[in-house]
């Protein structure tokens, strides 16, 4: 029977980063990653594939709502054709964990696969603010998790961690909470997270009411650009994205061609990181947020800064 592990968490929380560590710790098993991207083009799959893992990308919507059928068909095909020991599922940051559990638990999949662990990654820098603005997603992702793993804890102080943990405890009394800096965790620790010991009683999964309204206003812009960026140009663009002129940008990511070195950028709730890209910059990027001004965002990445640009 194929084990299914679901790694959820809000936009930019650190799901892909954690999954890369989990995959490395399970190299001795046949694992398939099903990655769901909200945007029209997949961004993260290539980097995981380059590390030698099998990845299937489902993009252009959430597997818990608009892509439910595609998701069910993908799991069925993966089990029948690839016969993996384990499937790891990475929903989008706005995926509803309860809905995804329901699909994996469907009668048609009984005896073929079973839910093994339910991990939700919590961004310790942004958690309390995101809970305030998008509490509905969090309630579903947090209350239904068996393990809550805090990310980026090296960037916050002990009091901030304590506050996040007490808020998480109010929502989920039972989950095992991990607050260690990931750099200090061993291969064995990452193995333990998926051993299934801490599973919940699946009959207790909580469903929110009016789920379909939860995603209102959250949208994305996917872009492909041949343009070469310098680090400075890219930084100026990411700083501009904080301006409400573009909408409320929650997440951005991409692998861009660089003037000297190809660049990878990650933007989460106003903070950003620009790094030398581990893969060849393919010019693909995705911006996710609320009430986005898509045309302005497209122009921002298309035009060289410094040129005078008139808005229509
Ligand atoms: N140093 C450090 N960086 C982290 C940690 N978790 C996430 N990051 C960084 O946070 C950014 C977003 O991480 P991802 O793993 O792409 O987040 P995600 O949840 O997969 O994001 P989406 O695909 O948008 O849902 C990247 O720049 C990561 O390097 C952590 O624990 N420590």
C-alpha cells in the first residue's frame, strides 16, 4: 500500500524547502512528489527533479477545488503505473488540507493508498500576520495537521516563537510542534517526520463552512521573460512590489536569466531573497496575491528600469 504524506502550509512558508530535505532523507524509497502550483506555470518542480526525484506538477489551480478531478486521476495513475512506496503531496499555499485528505481517502483508493502523515509548515516570521488576514486557510491547514513544523525560526526571537506556538495550540491541541532551526536537524529527524507515528484519527478531520468563498480575490500572474536581469534591477522590482499600487503581493518566485549569473528570487509578504540560481534561469516567474494589478506587474518585469514608462 502506498503511503501518502501531505505537506501543506501558507504561500512561501517553506513547503518545497522542507520536501527537498524529506526526499533526501528517503532516498532509499521509491517516492513520487505531486506538486500543485497555483500559477499557470510550474516553478519548483525542475529543481526537485534535478536532484533525481520523480515529480508530477499540476498547475493552474488548487487540487482541493478546481483541480479535484485531475488530482484524483493523477494519484490513481501514479499508483497504478509507477507503484511508489510513498507519494508526497505539496498543495498550493491556499490549499484546503481537509479537502485533500477527503480525496486521498476516497472509496476508490481504499486498499491502494493511505494517509500517513499530515504536516503543516508554519512561517514563523509571518504566521501571526497571515493568520490575521487569512485565518480561514490556516484554520483548515493547522487544525487538521498531525505535525506543525515552524520554518525560519533562526530569524525570530524566543518570544515570537512562544506567541506563535500558543496561537497554534489554541487551534490544534494534539499536533506535535517542531520549532528547531532546520539547519540543526539531522537526516534521521527528517526521516522521523514521515514515519506515520503521529497520525490523527481521520474521522476527526474538520471542514470549514463556505470553503469556496475563502479564495476570493487571491489570484496570480505567471510570466515568462527572455530578459536578463542584474541583481540590482531585480531588487528594485521586488522593492516596488511592496507598493499597494500592484495589489497585496503575498508571494513571488522565479528563475531568471542574469546578466552575469542566473538568478532565483523568493518574495514572501514583503521580504525577499535573491540568490544565484541552482538551475539555468528559464525566465519563469509567478506572483501571487490579493487584488493584483496584473498589467502593472507584467510591465514591471518587462521594462528595464530607468526607462520612462507612461501608464495607460
Ligand atoms: N533559512 C531558511 N529559509 C527558509 C526556511 N523555510 C523557507 N525558507 C525560504 O523561504 C522561501 C520560500 O520557501 P519555499 O520552500 O519555496 O516555500 P513554499 O511554501 O514551497 O512556497 P509556495 O510554493 O509559494 O507555496 C525560500 O527563499 C526558502 O529558501 C527555513 O526554515 N530557513
